[in-house]
C-alpha cells in the first residue's frame, strides 16, 4: 500500500515540474489537473477498492444485527402457513 503512495507522489512531482515549465499559468494549471490530479486520484480510488471492501466486510462481520432475524417477516410467513393448513 505504501508503494502505491510513493508512486503517486512521484508522478505528481513529475507533473508539477511539467506544469511549471508551461508558457502561462492557465496551461500550467490545466497540465497539472489533467495529467496529474485527475488520473492519479482515479487510479488511487480504483486501486483502493479491494481495501475498502475488506474494511466494510470486517465492519459488517464485527457488528451483530440489532434485531436479529426479521421477526415481522417470520410472523407473516407463519400466519400464512397457519391459514393454509387450517383451510
């Protein structure tokens, strides 16, 4: 995971140096945004997806459900079964 951050920082540094050498400030900002920030943020978000899923699964596994099974659904199903067998 740390290697991903080191690579991202290196890429942003290279793009910053490219942006500094642009002829005007608008071109520099656009270069940094479209060559650096946007692709790097998208890549970091995509590469971090498995970690986010593992963290969410661990969080859901550690939290027991508040009400247990859905008692309203179970009781409705029991009532339907009782009605069907009684008729």
